[in-house]
C-alpha cells in the first residue's frame, strides 16, 4: 500500500547491503505525527542518500510493509528506474530526495 507520512527522525541512519538486490540501503526510524514509530528503508544505490539527523522532520512517500512484531517499514522511497512501481520520495528541509 502506498502511503505518505510525516515524522521526526529518532536516530542516525545505518547502512546495509540488501540480501536479494545487493544494493546499498540506508535505514532510520521515525516517530510519526500520530505518535507511532516506523522505519524508513531507502535504496541509496538508486536514489541519493538523505542526510538525516535525529530530530529532523521528514515527509516520506513509499510502500508500507508490516513486519510482524516490528514497527512498519516504509520502503521504495525513490524513483523507479524500471517504470514498474510508483515512485516515492523523502522530503527533508524543503528538498526532495528521490
């Protein structure tokens, strides 16, 4: 399901290589405007790295995935170079990262 959420970054991003795609991703947790926590996973091999810091306000558009027993994940927060999926973005400080 595609979703757009606003929230506050809780911790500095960490980076990892995807198990299936082998692309590099950044992830960071946010507290949404509704008070719930969600994790952003952004493919920085496709879109630019987002220079977030704890306390930053972001708006995130992407695909929401529920991970049983964990906070929901918002991924696909970048453009789709293959044209098969609706693109997403992360907005930070008035700048759009996609």
